[in-house]
C-alpha cells in the first residue's frame, strides 16, 4: 500500500475530501478528518472504519488559530507524527462580476483561503520539520484560465499557489513537499437534479481534450500517489488532472 503507516489529516469532509480520505485509508494511512461540523466528519470516519481502514473525526474551525494548533498537536500526540496535510475547506465565496460585488464579498474567499491554509500548513510544518519531512496538499490550483463572474474565488486559488511556492522554497530542505491538484471540474460534485446540471457537465466535456472527465476516484488515486514516496521528487508543483481542460504553459 502506498501510504502504509502514514498519518494524514484532511480538513473538510465534503465530497472531494471524503473521496481523498477514503483513498488515503485504502492505501494504509491513518486518517484524521476535521470538519467545521461533526456530522459529516463522523459519517466519513465511520465509513472508513467500516471498510477496514483507520480514521478519526473532529470538529474544527480551520480559521481559528488556537483550535488548529491544538488539533494538530493532538493528532501528533495520538499518532506520533503527521505525514500528510490536505486543506479542502470551503472558502465561503460569493460569485458575482467584480463591478457588482461588494468589497466584503470579494475579499471573503481570499481571506478565508489564506488564513485556513496558512494556519493548517504552519501547524503541520512545525511537526514535519522535527520528524524530517512531510507532504502538504491543496486542491483547486491557479493558472491563466478563468471565467467571468467568479468574484474573489479564482483570485483565492491563485493566492494559494503563491503560498505553495513560498512554503516550498522555505522548507524544501526540511524534506517538506507541497503540491496542488487541479481538475477543471468534476461532474460528481453537482448533485443530480441541480438546475442546469446537464449544461454545466456538457461545458466541462467540451473544454476537455480527452473523452472523459476527472472523477472522485481519479482525484483519490492521484492524490495518494503524490503523497506517497512515488511522488517524492514533486514539490512546488501543480498536478493537472483536468483531462486537458486547463492548459499548462
């Protein structure tokens, strides 16, 4: 198994966080799932345990500095180390054209993204430095492509990429890697019956260069690979699994 004896923390128990957490557990990791409300985290941890994996859940506000530090210290106290930290919390974005959005709504996703990533990653790095390494992961990615009407959301993703580069250059020699995964859109994230779902999925397919789109399983497998020793040469990088919808330059 790719992640046997590794300890992974996943912030956010939504659909993508759940897929990655289950994937980590299948590959042998002990997974700690933190979510702002306990219900989703508890269900996810129970599902992993029921499948024979190792998982624990916790209620956590990833914007609370003291709570994040206490949580991560507690993970290390219980498990002995922290090898993987993945932040998948929502940014609370309001998507409107820039000329129409309020300054508060524009700044909210940027502030939330920066605060939650900085706090969760700094807390992990403190322990990773002492143990000789670890992996930080983010989801979404930046790049040159964008769409109208996203408010501050795309700018928040670009800011996460800037933070990724800064962590990587400051702590690469400590054995700490940081990689971002980007997909360009996953149809499974859009519930059946959602108004306009067919049109959205069609637009995603039109943008892709392959005859497929990324699935939750694709995300889980790729993320586990990147977090494992098979990905040990990858850092300060973005892994593009958008099926060509997002073009790297």
